C-alpha cells in the first residue's frame, strides 16, 4: 500500500506542472522551433520561468526542428541600447528572463564573424514569427548567415 502513495506524488506533480505536449522533458532543450514565450509568460503553463526573449537558431530558414545549431551568439539591443548576448545551446535554443525594453532596436545572429540582423523586433517571442510555415512576414526559422 505504501508504495502507491510514493508513486502517486510525482505523477500528480507532473500532471500539474508538465505542460509540453508529447515532450516529457521541460528543460532548456525542449521544443526547439516552437514559440517558447507562448508558455513562458505570466498566465502560460511555464509562468514560473517567464522569458523576455527566446527562440531557436538553425542552419536555414527551412530546417527541421531537431537540427538546431549550438554555440551561435544572439545579440539583442533593446530600446535603451542595452545589449544582451545569448548563446544557443545543444538544441539551438536561446532564452533570457532579463528585462528588455521593447521594441528591440536590433536582433542579431553572429557566427564566425558573420552577422545577420533585423531592426525593430517588436517582441522577444522570436519563434512566433520565425517558424515553419513562417508568420509575421519572416522568411522562416532564425538562421545563421
Ligand atoms: C507548450 C508550452 C511550452 C513551450 C512551447 C516551451 N516550454 Fe519550456 N517549459 C514549459 C513548462 C511547463 C516548463 C516547466 C516549468 C516549471 O518548471 O515551472 C518548462 C521548462 C523550461 C525550462 C526550465 C525552467 C526552469 O526554471 O526550470 C527551460 C529553460 C525552458 N522550458 C526553455 C524553453 C525554450 C527555450 C522553449 C522554446 C524553444 C520552450 N521552453 C518552450 C512549457 C513550455
Ligand atoms: C513580429 C514578427 C517577428 C518577430 C517577433 C521576430 N522577427 Fe526576426 N524577422 C522578422 C521579419 C519580418 C524579418 C525580415 C524578413 C526575413 O529576413 O526573415 C526578420 C528577420 C530577422 C533576421 C535576419 C534574417 C535573415 O534572413 O538574414 C534575424 C537574424 C532575426 N529576424 C532574428 C530575430 C530574433 C533573434 C528575434 C527575437 C528577439 C526575432 N527575429 C523576432 C519578423 C520577426
């Protein structure tokens, strides 16, 4: 009888806290290519870990979600010229909870000294527009130059 009680607790905790569909690992490598901030915001399923900016870097605008690139710098310049540099992890994901004044003046991707960037990013939910199929006028996923 006792075993059941110990088993029930973690299952109940996950039923309440595990929000990622088809993904049992809610961590920094989760859901590459998906709109992180849709969940990682107040009122979202990951409201305990809100992000001001997050996304995933790939080799091309059409890349598969599982092919994110590690070690790419993403440099955000906010409305007050405060610069935040993030580095993509093994899934290609980058994210920050640091306060950013919107709109971002620049959102740049830098690898091997080559840079590509957009001006006036309205929000930090990069993968909301940079997705497949693309939305918000973007040409697809965030990708290296
Ligand atoms: C469908 C909703 C959803 C999406 C989309 C999502 N996450 Fe999550 N994420 C969660 C949930 C739920 C947790 C667990 C939150 C908790 O522990 O409070 C989590 C946890 C995390 C954590 C661990 C946070 C901590 O403090 O322990 C990180 C880091 C993370 N996600 C990054 C990302 C990144 C990067 C993306 C986008 C590429 C992303 N997530 C997309 C729901 C989501
Ligand atoms: C509201 C939609 C939207 C959001 C949010 C958004 N972008 Fe963009 N992004 C665009 C559009 C539109 C372009 C210009 C068309 C293109 O090249 O994809 C662009 C272009 C870019 C480029 C240049 C792409 C290239 O082809 O050289 C980079 C880099 C970029 N965005 C990074 C980011 C990052 C990082 C974020 C998050 C901080 C972000 N974007 C958020 C819409 C968006």
